C-alpha cells in the first residue's frame, strides 16, 4: 500500500501543530521543509523525537534550490548547503532530499552533470537519496522528461524523480510521459489541482499561492493517478498544495480536508486507499 503524505506547506501554525494535524488526519508521512526544522526548538533531534511521538514518517526533506549548474563562486556555497541538508536529513531519519532543477538564469549548463554526479555520490555515502524535480519555471530540465534524462544514468538506488502533477500539466506533458521511466525511479508523487488553465508566465505565482486540493480544479489528476498506480507504483503518494487561504486556517480541519481529497482521488483512480488502522500500522 502506498504511504500517503502531506506537504507541511498546506498547513498553518508551528511545526508541532503541522505534524500533529497531519498525524491526526491519518497521513503516514509528511514532506518536511528546512524552515520546519529551524522553527522547532531543538532542531533536528527535536524533529525526530516529535515525529516518533506522533508516529508519523517522512517522505522527503526540502528544498535544495538552484544547486545544479550553480555559476561561479555559488558552486561551493551550494555544495556546502547540500552537505548540511544531507547530514540533517540523516540526523532526522529522512532518506530523501528533494532537489528541483535550477531556476537560476545564470545556470552553467556545462556544470550540471558534474554537480548532480557529486550530489548523488554524497547522498550514497550517507545512505540517502536525491529526488530531482523539473519545475515549470526551471531554467534547465523544466519538464519531467528532461529531468529524467538528467538523472537516468546515475545510481538508481540513490537518484530518482519527483512526479508533480502541477509542473507536469503546466508544461503540457501528459500522463503518458511517465511510461518512459522505470516506476522504481519515481521516488514520490505530488498531486494538486488548479482552478483554470495556467499560462507559463503565471505558473510560479499560482504554484506558490493558489494550488487547490485534488478534485477542486480542472487537472486530469484521475488519469495520472490511474496510470501511475496501474504501472505498479508503490512509493509515497500525496499532496503538495500551496494555498494562502487554507494555510491561514486551523491546521486540523485543513489536514482532514486534505486526506478526504486524497482518498477521493485514489478512489476515482480505482485504487483502494488504506483504512485508518492500516495507515497507522505502516508508519
């Protein structure tokens, strides 16, 4: 059964409130941000202890921005940031670090291969994995297909992809694009919806402020979920929904709304979600 996760970006409140709300709503895992750890007194050790108390796991640790192809002196700064994130992930017990394709207009394309090879090797040395993601506004590797070409040659146990419905459909890809990728190289699948077609020029604003829960918008999420799960995907599946209005509300009811939306999506995809007892036992 696929672990069900929620990205904490949907929820308001402090780190304790976010994790508690996700756990109480029945999520198996959460996607954790560096800001969540920084905001918790006690940092990584306290985060690990809190998650253990709440019996909730981690999908990934995010986000290492503008790493690949960092130009000039930024390269060493970004490598130091990467090592810090990998070490913190290991301390908390998170096996995957999320790395979007660079959005830096000055990205040095000649460095991308070497940078990703270095990063995957550093992850391997620490027993971690890198989940690479093409974002709609990335300067390089902005599509799912391009992101796959960038990482396909690396150690399959330590380098895989993020499948994000928003970025996929905004870039005019469709669900068939995932067929080119071995299903075990998709490390996690994020779902969200939008109210109307999104122009590429407006993608970043919508993505950061106005995504919707599945079923509240217009994206063909059912088809994507059905194709993904029909290929035998057993990895984490969940929600990354940036929404200013929902974030301003009490995190408890919002987390329950999110779980309801995710279960309805899986039901429409003809996949039976775990019941509460099964979800709890998989944490």
